[in-house]
C-alpha cells in the first residue's frame, strides 16, 4: 500500500522528527507555550514575571524562575529553545533588582505556534 504524502504532515516537522518533544518535559512545554502566547512575529516577548505566573497558575516567582532556568538550558538544533536577556534596574531603595526579562524563542519552534496566523484569526474574531 502506498503511503499518502501530505504537505501538512506534522510528523515531518523538525520539532517532532528531530526530537524536541522527546527532550522536553510537560512542564517545560507548558512554560514554552505560555511564552509563545506573548511573542511577536519574530519570537520575542517581554511579559512580566507576574503575568507569566498568572498564565501558568503559579503562586510565586521563584517557581517560575526555576522553570525558566531549566528551559533556558534546553537546546534544539544547537541553539537555545529560549534565550533570556535579564536586565536589572535600581528600585526606589537603590537596590538592584531584575526588571522585565526579554525572551526570544527558537525560530523553528515558532512555526509550531504559527503566531502570525493566530493573531490574524484572533483579530478577525474580535471585530465580528
């Protein structure tokens, strides 16, 4: 029996074919999905830690920080799954604290979420 070819055959996706889903835990996947919800078309985002905690149902920032640190160490195609740029600022007491992180998702991973199409569909549904 001849196997059908389908241009939308997701099993040929590098994310599945090259093993990202095998190498990433369900918790990592949930965190990655939450970040993807905030990304622009280039895969960049700057959600606050509080917003990410709320999106993930986490009670404290330390739990989120552990997740982000773990996810940041994951690689796919020899590049980080998520690159995190942590910036600091001085608070009103003069103490240096982390401000909003900047996140950049791996470009191949973005294809699974199809960010541009999702935004277009969402905007169309809001205008109805």
